[in-house]
C-alpha cells in the first residue's frame, strides 16, 4: 500500500478446506494474505484466519473473491 493512502485490515476465518483456493485467487487479484492457523472452532474442523492489508477502495473486490471461493457447508 502506498504511503499516505487510507487502508483496511481484512480478517476472514475460513474452513481449512477453503483457504488454499481463497489465497490463490486473492493473490491473482493483487492481494496478499498472512495466514494464522486456528485451533478448535466452527463445526469442530480445522480453520485458517487470513489477514489482508488493502486500500479502502479495494475492500469490496477482496470480499467478493472470498465469497466466491469459500464454500458453504451444511452439517447434519
């Protein structure tokens, strides 16, 4: 991010099965993520928290990538 520009820090908690595809697509879109492995959590499955620093005007594009790539699960 350029000095002096307004920025955001996007945090997303993803299921372990989704994070690789999300990070790959974020990278293709010019975003870079820091990964934090999470323990326990949602539906008792592995999760990964990603942190993305970005310019404010690019927030909607990053969220759209995450929504497109992260699957919804129904656990019965």
